C-alpha cells in the first residue's frame, strides 16, 4: 500500500491541486462576472438618474427664460406708463420715481 502511495501519490496530489486550481478559477471568474454585472447595473442606474436630472434642469431653464421674458415685458410696460403719467403731471411722477427707486 505504501508503494502505491509513493508511486501514485505525487501525480494524484498534482491532479488534485490542478482540480482545486480550476475550481478556484471558475469561482473567481464567476465572482468577477457578478461584480461586473453589479457595476454595470449601477452605471446604468446612474446614467438614467443623470438623464432625469438633465431633463429637469432643461425644464427649469425654460421656465426661468419665460420668467425673464415676462419681467422684460413688465419693464417695458412700466416705462410706457411712467411716460404717460409724466405727460400728465411731471412733478408727481418724478416724486413717485424717487420714492420707488425707479
């Protein structure tokens, strides 16, 4: 029996080691694949969130541009009203402009 172990023990240990190495490699590759899949899912999620944030930012910019346009129109109308009122009583309008900071 000792002769069998001494004759075949080395090669059997080598085969067992090779099998263990192959199993470990398969597990490592499986873990790497799972990790890569998790990272890809996270990247996709971040990309979707970034696209949603950009969409919200674009809508906000459009709304702010609309508000800016409305304010410009109000300024024009105010200038027109001041001009009309100035034609009626310039002293009172000038007093009003100074008190309101116009």
